[in-house]
């Protein structure tokens, strides 16, 4: 089980965007930047007034998808599907993960280069943590069976 966990962790470090689906009064998708820790928890920053954050207050169960959208239709595919629970992170960790995410973004992955004022404009934002319950790692490039399941 540790081998698949490490493979998932390595893949998650290669991406910066995830689609997160929430459900409050109605379902709602959002695209957010994220970082990951060694326990496969995902962290993202969003404003508490955003619809997906309002939904999380009502129902903290979410699903996520992470993949490189530039993959061509032919050939091998790699991607992640998550289900888990979201919680808001306390202030000390919030600063730590906000800085880590910011450093990841300014590295220029996927051509995105934020400006300094973007971080300042995020002052009312919160850091949220997705703790995984089940992860499906689809990897037809490296896995004979095409995908592997990780349960937390």
C-alpha cells in the first residue's frame, strides 16, 4: 500500500490544478490550485463567499479530479479521482500552506505566473484541507491493470 501512496504523491506534485465538486443546496464544481502533503491531503485557497465554500459549510464531503488537460485522446492517460472530507485549516497552517502554494505557483508551472498583488488580494481567503477517503489513480501508461485504488 505504501508503494501506491508514494506513486500518487509523486504524481500530485506534478500538477497544480484540481476540479472539486461540492454539494449544498445543489451540486457545484470549482477549479482550484492545490498543494499536497505526504499523507495525500490536498490544500487549496478559496474565499468563504465562493459557492463551493458555502457548500462545504453545509456538507463537507467532496470529490476531486486531477489530471493534465493537455493529454491527447490517443495513447496512455494518467489522472486522479478523489473522494474525501474538507475542513478549514487553522491560522498557523493557513500561512504555511498559502506560502507553499504561492511558491509552487510562482515557479511557473503550466505557464501561470501570479503577480504579487494576487497574494495580497487573497487576504480574506481561507485554506481548506481535503482529507482523502478513497483515491483512484488511473495510469494506463505505467499500470498493467490501468488503475489502482488507495483507501485511507
